[in-house]
């Protein structure tokens, strides 16, 4: 009996610890070297950093809740796991941190795009899979933009800052689709008589 209890306690603590290892994107958070706790591969790897970040959409609700819900902003999350994120520490560390930050902010931009698409697509009688097409399209576009970041590994600081500013400006345009935000209701256009 004690062995079973100890095993269950250990399992609970392990799962609880794993769940806490995720760090969610928050406005103003800047990644640092401490956020990359994973072991970097041996020198010569094709990639200089790995941000174990995820854009996730999940919801669980009753039929009535689903029908009455229009705003799914809180159900779309961007987070990373420091325990498995890594960075090649060296003379380019500061620049790699800028790339990782830009990549993380880019994921939040696409989370906002997904939140907007879901908001626009959800109707009172939508099916439970109403979000699938939007999710696939937003994800494909995000992967394309991420590959642009990876393809331009050595932008000069000015170019990198301009690209990052563009991402931040796009995020600002979608400000009402932050995770905690409530989008403004669309005003119905009055018919001209």
C-alpha cells in the first residue's frame, strides 16, 4: 500500500513539475540565456538555437457553452519549455537571443491571427471543427515566416530590428486578440433607406 502511494505521489509531482516547466508568452517578456536550459548538440549543428515553443488551441465545454461562446482568445496559447530549449553559447549568443525572441514574438503574432480567424469564423450554429481550416492556414503561413527567419541567420542588427519591429507592429494591429482581450463586437451596418 505504501509503495503504491509513493508511486502515485511521485507520478503526481512529476506531472505537476512538467506542467510548470511551460512558460507562456507575456507582453514585455524578454528571453535570456537562463531560458535555454536544454543541452545544445555538439558543435557543427545546422541550427544555433532551439526554442521549444508551441502554438496551442484547446477547449473543452458543453454544447450550451460552445453555442454561447464567440471569444476563444483564452483558448489559444503560446508557450515554451526552457528545459528542452537550447542555445549555442558563444560570441553570437546576443544575436541568437534576438532571433529566438523574434521567433517567440512571431508565434504570438500568429496566435493573434488564429484568435481573429476563430472569432470571425465562429457562429451560433458552428460545428465543433469550425476552427480547423483557419488553424491549418494560419499554421502554414507561420511556418513560412519562420523559415524566412531561419533562412536569414545572419541579418545585420539593423535589418533584424526592422524585421522584429514589423512583427511587433503587426501584433499591435491585432491588439484586441491578445489572450486576455475581448474583441469589440462588429457593428451592424444600417441599410440606407
